[in-house]
C-alpha cells in the first residue's frame, strides 16, 4: 500500500511538473478611445492576426493579446514577459485620424535570405465606426475586415487578406497578390501573372462610392458579400 501511494505521489508530481512546463506567457490589454469626430483609422506595422469589425458606436475599442511562441517554466516565463514588454502598441490622434502603431525588436532569421522575424505571437481585436476610412500596413499574418462601408486600403507582406462587405455596397476594387489568388463575390475581371504565380483583380466602376485597394506579397485575397437581413414586419393586429 505504501509503495502504491509513493508511486501515485510521484505520478501526480510529474503531472504537476508537466503542467508547470506547459504554460505560455500572455499579456492582454483593452483600451477604448472616443472617435465621435474621427474620419480615418490607420494601422502601422501591425503583425500577427488582425481582426477589425465595424460597429455603430462613436468609439474605437482595441484589444491586443501578446503571447510567447513557446511554453516555459516559471523562470523562463519571467524572461518571456520581459521580451513581450518590448512589443509596443501606441494609439495616437493625428487630426481626424486615429493611428495604431506597433513597434518591436526584429531578429535575424536563418538562413540569411529570409526576412527578419518576431519572437512573439500577436492578435488584435478592433471595433471601429463602420463608415471610417481604413488603412492597414501589415507585415505577416492575417488581416480580416468585417462590415466596413468606407474606403479600405490594406497592404501585407505575407499571410491572407479577407473582407466581408455589405452586398449592396458599390466598390471600385483593385486587388493584387504577387504569389497567391484573388477571389471576389463582387463582379470584376481577373488576370493571372507570369506562370500563374500571382493574380490581379479589378472590379466596379472607377467612380464607385468607395475604393478597395488590396495588395499582398505572398498569400490570398478573399472578398465576400454579406447580406443584410430585412427588418422584421410589425405584428399583425
């Protein structure tokens, strides 16, 4: 019986040790900024997964989640937290524009021809007035825009760009992927580039109400239509 208890205790101790080793370091932050008179939202040097949703409130809500790429024990997590502290997300007003700028140390990748990379995972969850002008300069990862009705400009080095836009909107679309595809629910004309490695897509009239300028180096661009549900009928009397 004593031997059984000792073995069980050792097993529980190993499980606790494994749990101690299997934890990521994570820092979450949320801030809200009044945007009643704002006309434009700009993201500079964003990286990781970026999700931006349009809403009807006169404010911008910004939630960021910084995570270590690996799992660490208690001593290593303290060092990982210091590295995450070097990832800065600054929010600044420039006239009628709100700028969300990301800065972080870059590390040389191996082999040397590869671009420098970041030793962290970063997610953005942003809600902003749906009618603002949106400009995004993104590094690597996904950029996902949902229910915006104004002009949209997105550039990304690699990853994926997806847009979900009201189906009744009128857009002049200029979308290009150097190494990837462009898929659109909105009508237009596509053209493959040399060796079918890239794809260009243009749609709508140049004089359309809103402009979509979408550029990515490596990855796909997808533009979906969303249908607004009609208002429910009043109850019969």
